[in-house]
């Protein structure tokens, strides 16, 4: 594998790890805003409708246990305009007003580790919420009907969401998309009726309060270390390059062709990160072992001298002589073999 391919492969493999979501461990904070769809409230013959979506905002502070489980304290606020106001099945005219829900919840959630940057989660919560009917009015004949009060009750909710880890950009930061269903026990509200003569009567009515909410948010977990991207593996060491210089029989002087090969080796050594050149002399088996040993050394020294003449530092060259002990082509004793009369230049 080439260096370029090795670096590319390492980079591609490391990218998902940088974005990998980590289980929330320790303190975190979150916030979200979105659309709130309040279901028709009904009870005691009174029906209040909010056809248009309102809005919802919330903030939370929580603690992650590092195993997917989280617990948090949440504050929330919802607001919807009133579009219809009916009493006893009769729709009033000129409906107006706002219904608001706000309170505090304790939630327990669980993150599902599916790998990658996305983490789905489910949760549930309980708490207390106040429902405020602000100037909810309508006219029925010559009478004016009005609800303008606040009542608090036990509340509950279910949560389903998904978090997208931004840890590769900001450690600890995640974007969230959530659906929440939130409700509370029936509220008790006073309904006041004022006639044209100015006479006002009042009765209490029970009202339901169910909300569907879709929110976009952010969550920041404290103490998250930056993602560690594994460094690319070191490139494999370059393979040693070998040059063969051949000699005439019983000779240690360099031919023109030998000088060309030595020049190529010297140029390659200067153009690469070569730190050492091994020059090894050899001989065939046509003489005595002692003579061939000396002949192989003279050949190696001749090649080394030419390398120095070509600009290679003598300290970078090591010389060895093997005589007839390492033939390139095995032969019987006394055989003249041209390929065994050689010097090997190895660049390392």
C-alpha cells in the first residue's frame, strides 16, 4: 500500500470516531423551543378550542449516569390562542383569549446507543403545572361569558427524541429533536356569565389539558473530553533497493556499464531518505577461496570509491566481502560464472 493510500484509509476510518456519540456522564443542561398543539379542552359543558399551533419553550438541568440513564429537572411554558368557545354545545361569538400552561417536571430518560452520531431516547416525567385561562371570552346572545383564572394540578408527560452529537466540533454539544405529550389532572375554572343588565353569575367547570409538542433543542454535557482521533499508521518502511555491478573474470576494475549502474545507485541514494549503503563483493568459484575472498574485497572497494566520487559520503558506506560463499548461481568448484562475479549495492 502506498503512503498516500494509507493516509487516506486512516483518515476515512477515523472520521466516524470523531463524531461518535458518548453516553452522557455527569452534569448537563438543555433547552428547546417548538410548536405546541393543545387539544380541545372540555368538561362541565364548556369546550375551548385552539386550532392554530401555539409555542412551547423549556429548559432543563440533569445528570447522566454514563450507562444511558439520565435524570433531569425541567421547567416549561406553553401558550395557545383560543379560536372557539362553546357552552352547552352552543358556540359563542367573538371568541378570544389565551390559554397558558407552565410548570416543573422531574424526568427520567434512557439513551439507546446505536453507534454513530445519532442517539434515540425515551423518557417520562411527573410534576406540577398551572393552567391559566387569560381573558377567555365569548358572547352568547346578549350575555358575555368569561374565564380568567389559574389552577394548578399534578402533571405527567412522555418523551421521545433523538440527539445528534456535535462532539467533533464542540465536545459535549448535541442537537435534539423531540416529541412530548404532556397532560395534567382536570383543572377547575370559574366560568362567569354577565347579562346585558350587568348581573354576573359564576360556576366552576372542570377542564382537560392535553398537549402535543414538537421541539428543536440543544444539550450540553459538561466535562466531555475532545474526541481522540487515532493518528494514521506510520507508512511502511521503504523496501531496500539493490543494484548489481558485474565484473570480468579475475578483474576488479570498473567497466563503463558498471559506472553507469553505480551512478544510478548514487543518484537514488541522494533522492531518497537513504541512511546507509551496503556494498558487498562476490566472486565465482574459479579460484581458491582465499584468492576469491581478496578479489571480492577489491571489487567492493572499487565500487565504494566510485560512489564517493559520485558524491556519497564515505561514512555512509559499509563494505563487506563474501568471496565465493554466496553465489547468485550455484556452480561446481572451478566453474567461471559471470553472474557470481559481482558487487551488490543495497540502499537502506
